C-alpha cells in the first residue's frame, strides 16, 4: 500500500469502541502516526460526521492517546486525500485509486477534539466535518 504523508502549516459528537490494547504512544509521540498501527483506534470515539450517498467522513478522537484523526468510508477503489486540522496544524494522507485505498489520516496530537476538523476528498468531492456535520450517534 502506497501512502504519502503530507504536513503543512496553514490557516485554515459520541460513539465508541471497546479498549482492547494499550496504546503505543501518547500526545506528541503519536503525531503523524496512523491510528491502527499505534492502537489509538481501540478507544476511539466519533465526535462528528458528514456523509453523502457515496461516502462518510468522521472525526475520531482517542482520549488514551490524546489524538484526533479523520476516517472515511468510501469505495476502496476511489482515490482519496484524508486530512485532520486544528488551527494551523494539518496532517494529510493521500491514497491511490488502485484498490488499496486507506481510510484514515495521520493522527494530530490534541488535548480535546474541540475545533478539530476532519476532511476527505473522494472522487473529486471535498467533505469536512464542522458546522454542517451531524452529531455522532451513540452505539
């Protein structure tokens, strides 16, 4: 799987999973890592989401790791760019449209998910969580 990680310095609700393993990092040590590799996805909570008929973009937050990231559900064959942003801090991942498309941005170290935005550009459409996002449903 080819993944291009991009970092830039530009301006610019609850669900959950059961904790199964201790995270491998915390805060700044997690910055730029993928949530599944670091086990930060184990306690992730969906804080907001936006969806269309062909995709869903979610803002995920791990209290154990002190990180937030974007996740997208879309056809695996679609090329995509997934990013997470808080203020001027932005981390992105670009996935090719060759069937190996990933579903998560790198993690951004944050003390809370407040004012964090998750975005994905899938099949030429940009979707971001924010004011128009739906509150996450409790599971």
